[in-house]
C-alpha cells in the first residue's frame, strides 16, 4: 500500500495517466464522429466523459458495449452502458465537489463527503430526469423513475469514490500531485463498484439500461429503456 501511495504522489503517475487518457479520448471522439455518428448526442457526451474520467478503462467499455460494431447485445453490455450514463453525470458532480470543498475551501472530511455526494447525486439525477422530460414524461413521474433507477447506483458509486479519494489524498491540496492522482483513481473505483449494481438493477427489471447502439441508426431513440418499459407497462 505504501508503494501505491508513493506512486500516486509522483509526477510519473500523472504523466502516465495523460499519456493513456489523451489518445483514448481522441480515438473515441474520432469514432463517435465517424463510424458511430448515428448515436444520440447525449450518449456521445456520456462516452466522451467516461473516457475523460477513466482513460483506457472507459475506452475498453465503449469498444465492448457502446458501438454499433458489437456482435451481440447482452446483459453485461447493457449494464456497462447504464453505468457509463450514471458515471458521466456523477463524475462531474464529484470533480466539482472535491475541488470546491477539499481544494478551494479546505473543509473537513465530513463536509467534503456530504457536499461531493450531493453534487454528484444532483448531476447524475439530472442527466436521467432531463431526457425523460424531453420525451414527454411529467416531472413528478420522471423524478420518481429516476429515483428508483439511479439512487442505488449513485450511492454505491459515490460512497466508493469519495472514500477512496479521501483515503488516498489525505490532507493534500490542489497544488499537490496526490490531490489530482487521488481524484483520478477514485473516479474509476466508483465506476467499477457501481457496475455490479447496474447489472442487478437490470437483471431484476428496475432499469433496462441504454438502447442497443446497433439499433440507433434505424431511427430509434437513445434514452433510458426504463422509460420505455414504464410506458409499455
């Protein structure tokens, strides 16, 4: 564990991270503008943010589950699309919260945890409620559907991510390498932790995940299939 802390404290960690993340992000943007330009704009943003946060991990998830080139769709692939959707919004909230509370205001761990969790929840929640309302779902129903579908995933993701960030960063500030390294590591830890939650939510019918990317170039709508399921019920 001491070796891990020493590694993330070093400039080499950040250099390696950017050396892996930037080409991954360029590749995904190029692919989304070319071979997978048919995807709806929301999912393009989701995949770009996922790779921005998690570099090659996000790239592997996109290649395996988010492109029309996938051979078949499956529960594990739907779960990856679902967790990426959640992750894109929560990541924005977490980054904002950690920078604001720990970096700029130097607040204690309790305030860092509470504010970061709330911002992550608001961002992740909004990313689900917004598309539902655009599809004509009334606000109250959209809020309830989003609450049921996203709360377990967001909770596990953020408890893990915030915990890892605080554990690794310690008393580091924005000028310290460890502050940014801990944030990078914590984001991916949250993604990994929330994946089985999304797998179970889809398995038990609480949510369906995002649409099969092979179908969106045939006039389909790329939104949360939990909404579709609710209308069919």
